[in-house]
C-alpha cells in the first residue's frame, strides 16, 4: 500500500460521495455492508490488476479493451502502445471508465479523466519518475522503450464505487 493518510482520506471521500450520489438501483446492490473502505481497497488492489478500459471514438461510439492497471496513491495508472486506438481516443477525449472484476468477489468501477504521464517530447507529469521506477521494477527496465514506445496515464476519478459482498474472500 503506497497511499498516504491524505490520499486515503480523499479516496474515502470519493467512495462515500459516489455511493451517496448513486442511483437507488445501485444503492440497492452496494451498501455499507458489501463495499470496502479506502484502506481496505488500497490493501486489496496491489500489483497488476486487469482493467476493462472504456474509451470513446470520434463518432461517440464506446470502445472497451484490456489494460494492465496499477492502483497507486488512490488512483488507477495504466499504459498502452502510443500507436494503439485507445491512445488516440484518450489523446482526443480524456474521459474514461475502468472496471476491475474478480469474479463475484470484487468489482471496482471508476469514471474520470486521464492525464498523460509521459507525453512524447513533453514535460512529464508529477509523479512520473516514481511511477516509472515502480513500473520498470515490475515489468523490467528494458521491457519497453519507456520514452517512445509506451504512454502511461493516471485516471483522475470523479466517481468510484466498490462491490465486495464478502471481504473474507479477498486477500487484504
């Protein structure tokens, strides 16, 4: 877990506000008894988590694809090839949604806007050196051409909810 107390407090506020503002249908499924706290979520989402990433085409058509997600500092981080369709979509339209599912035991649903962490030829975003070191340790320093081949994003969430019907089934 890499979250600071301030990041956990912000994440908890996001989770609380998202559930409070959710539809009655969603609140009938997710309530205080079958969700996780920010601290539990940060303890659960370690290492690489497979994400279903949703972007939008120029015609407004939804597209979904997979991505390696890393939950760090209370936010999702993911990357792709600079030539991927999702990279083009996100460069033009920063809105994105991700879902991380573990069977019937866990569902984490997030909506927000992405920030490019390592723009080609541009100034890196704050936190990129730390994230790059983490990713190079995880994937290997020579897995990619980190400056030219891959683009990494941070999803700045404005809505996030968690479904976890039985916390004892999760590795915390």
